[in-house]
C-alpha cells in the first residue's frame, strides 16, 4: 500500500492543472484503490481535479490538438526556412495521413525535437481517468463524511463528465473502444461499437446533467469545473458524431442536439464576448467557456513547450530569441485561408492573425492564442494560453448545424448570425438547405480554427471524402476501414484475449 501511494503521488505530481490557488495546496490522492482516501469534501474535490489533470496530461505530453484535430486534412504546411525546419515537417505527413512515417522513431521530429507522437496511440491515460471516475462515484454512493445529498449528486455528475469526455476523445481517435463504468474493473472485454458506446454515454450524461449548476458564483471556477453547460456541450458533440455514422437514426441525433442547444442558450448562463475582448476568452474562465484546461503562469502552470498549437504559428516578437524565430514553423495554406476569410468585414482576421493571413510562407502568424503573459528576455517559450475544449461559440454553431439538418433553416440562420455578429462579419443572407449547411461548416472552421475541431468535423460529416473540403481526401474504402482513426499501441493487447488493434494501421496504412 505504501508503494501504491508513493507511485500515485509521483504520477499526480507530473501533471499541473490548478483551477485556482486554493487547490494547489491539496495533497494528491490515491486514485487507484480509493480506500481510506475519501474522508472529507476536500478529498473529493481534490480527486476531481486529479482526474482532470490525468486527461490534460494526454494533451500536454505531445502536440495533441494540432496533430489530432487540425493538420490531418492537409491545410497546414511547414516553413522550410524556419529554424530546425525538418523537425516541423511532421505537419505534412499528418496532412497526407501518413501516420506510419509519423510514428517512425528515426524521423527528425522524433530525434532532433521529440514530439512523442507515439503517445497519442496509448489510451492508458484515458482509462486511468475513467477508472478513477468510476471509483469516485462508487465511494460517493457509499457515503463520504460531510457531504450532503445535493453535493454528492453534483460531484458524481462531475465525475460522470470526466468519464464520458474520456470516452468521446477515445472514440474520435480510435473508433471502437472498451466500455465499462464499474469501479475496480479488471475483466477483459472486447472493443464495443463506438455508436453504441456514445449512446450509453449520452444516457449516462442525461441522468446526471441537472445535478450541476449552470455556472459558479466563484469566477475562478468558470469553465474549469464541469457545469451543466459542459455536459450539454459534450452530449451535443456525441449526438452529432453519431449522426454521421448512424444514418438510420440521424434525425434523432439532430433533434437531441437542437433541443440541447436551445436549452443552453435559454439558460442565459453564457455569452459571446465582443471580439475586442477576445484576450479575456483565451485567457480562460470567461463567460464563453463551457469547459477548459485552465493555464496561467501566475499559478506556476507548466505547459510542455511543444504542446500548444501556438508553437507552430508564432514568430518574433511573440517567440524568442529573434535569430531562431524570424518566421513561423508552419502556416495555413493561403488558398484555404481565402476560402475561410474572403469576407473582409470579419474582425477575426485582425483579432486572430497578423497582416500576412493569405501568404504561403512563415510570415503567417495566428495570434488567436497569443493573448496571455509572455516569457521575458531571450527565453524560448509559448504564451500560456488555456486549452479550450468546449466554447459557447462552437456549441451555438453545432446547434445551428443540427437545425439546418432538420430543415429548420430560419432558426439555424438566427444562431449562425449570433456568431457572425460577434465577429462583426456580414450576416448570412444565402439560402437554406445544402448552401446553409456548407456555410455553417465553414463558419465552424473559421470560429474554431486552431482549437482542434476541424478534422473531426470533416470526418463526422464525411466531407473528408471530397476534395472540395479536404486536401487529404480519403476514399470510401479507406474511410470504412478506419483510415480516419489513429493506430492503437500494441500494449492494449496485454492480458486481453478479446482485444484487436485497428486493422487499417496493422495492415500498413494503405
């Protein structure tokens, strides 16, 4: 037992995700056994933060958001004149879906600058968070001293959110996954169809949604602790993912998404901040945040330098020293940026980018995440931007998309224009049907650029199959064989005779 406690403390210490200063002083807990460690409300709250740290640890151990959600459709190119340029060429291998080469240990980005992309193939961390959430829920049901019935239900709902967020992340990365919700699970199970998994997750979240507050009176907790808005955003994402793969029941998923979106908006708990106040949004804990991994140098947070998307798209004076940061490491294709931002009235152009938005070279900068404190002197470090997981603007557009899919064009356009109005862009004035759906897709690409949603939107809408939408087109055959997934590390086979890896990648990725 002493060894278990020691190892757990060491593991927990490697992750740093404080929501506010008072939580920094709480000792890490033993999340594996759960015995004797849930003796007070503080223990439970600390455990919830530890579970969030585990999930954030998966984002922070590599260039996760860029690698999984942004680059695989080929819009991003590396700058050959940048410092240590061959180590940034990985964006183009991702853009060609060449994950086999990406994960080869002899490539420049693994030898010169270690991006640790192989860690994306390892789902162990997500299952640690799931198991920890399952144990916490079981312990709360047994009873923890000093916790009322209402508090118990709220903490269970937070654990349920973390559990199901982990499942969504894994489904979007690997497809079918092993699903369980019992504490201290040890029985070998096969992977379950991901549509079935997400349907179970949706029911799980639905049963706990209303036990959470819409927001928190303590402003330090906004977006950091799961809220009713967090659960609604997660349920909407799950419904829209399933709509793309379970066509026979698509109308059901669209209806649920639209209803959840209306509920979220009617709560008046969240708002779109003026575009001039964007810095407030990306610094975190704003009225626009539905869930985030809050980061601040003021609390001693340490991002892995290579983890933030901002690392690839900033140069001097936003990154130092000047002689190694005269240009950005990568850029979005000018042709793609023209598709997104041909409307010159859109204030996101000037708020989120430098003047070279349409250039095809490293003069390009995405300033969307360069709003926080910066390193001083000649230190090579990134701005400490918050990792935004669900944001009100993106969720409004998801509801608009669902309404358009249901043929409710007028209501869909109203929601679409809420986001357009915040950007001070011209209102949508086109028609309904396919034209509207295509515009909403581009609007999500504009609004969420760099936030890790673009590739997943291409996959769930099947636009990844068309060169109108993607520079890296997947054939229907490759798509159906799982070319949109990531390989799963072979360690998943250990002690599980029912386990299988992703066939597309075990067969060479072609």
